[in-house]
C-alpha cells in the first residue's frame, strides 16, 4: 500500500484514498502517522476492496448511458457507436464537445417534461465539466449538469434532473425538498447509492481519465 504523507498547518489529520490506490495523509508536523494508519486500518482495507471492485467494473470499457464500450479516438467529428465500439474525435476538446452535445440531446427533453410536471420554470441549462457534483442549481434558476452524467443509465439521469428541478422550489435538502423529489422519483434513496458507485467507476476509468485530462 503506497502512502503519501503531507505535512500541513492543520488542526486535525485527514485520510484519503485516491482512485489510483494511493493513501494520502494530511497532518501537522510531529503527528504519529503510523498510529493513525493503524487506527483506521479496517476502514482502509474496506475501501481498498471497494476500489478493486470499481476497477473490475471499470475495466469493461468506457461507460455510456449505463453500457460499456471499447473507446477509440479517431478521425471523426461526432460520436459514433458501432459493434460495441465508441468512436470520438482524437482531439480531447473536440471529443468533449461532441459528448456534451450527445448528453444535451438526452437532458433537454427530460428537463422540459419534468418542468411541466413539477410546475417549475428553469432558466438556462448548461453542460459542464464538474469535478465534485453531478449537477447544480443557481440562484438565477440556471441548471448545470455534469458531463459525467453521460456514463449513467437513463433512469439515474432522470433522477438527477428531478433532483435539480426540485431545487427550484427548495434551495436546500429539507424534508419538503425530499418529499417533492419522492413524488416524482420514489426510489431516490437507491438512486443516491447507485450514483456513488458510478462516480467511483468514472474516477478510475481510463477513458474518462483521458477525457478529463487526468492521465497522470
């Protein structure tokens, strides 16, 4: 197990497990790192097993709408899917643009339909590269959806859309917010668990690491 120790002027030590399997400890100088790792050994072993499972799942290929494809970068302008192969432009910025267009085609009708059903009026809809959230809703009622949604089965994309539209009524995660989400997506608790799993798959997936410039 590779361990990296970062000494920082912090009050409390922090333990992270990176997608590559490296353990990162951030702690103040003079901190007993060995004892800290021993204390959290069971947690680390559990997380390492989870990471290995995510790697096995990710090795199936590039995830797109819940399916896995062999990814090829080639001389194409748009996304092409044929015989289990996903072809995208060889230049990363062009591949991102083409995949954003593909996701927008999926997102736009979902936003339109559920906006009417939920009685809300969103502002602009953006597709962005975000590193920490699946989506967000601004105070101006604009919705931003993460390109990573492209990896998900449509039913989970549908949940994320409903979740963000519900924020147009409740800019929080109150009981009223979850009651509104539950009216249109009753199994939201299971969806939230699945989203964590898919986020982990994307984090370790070679194709997505290339797409997001995280190869190193």
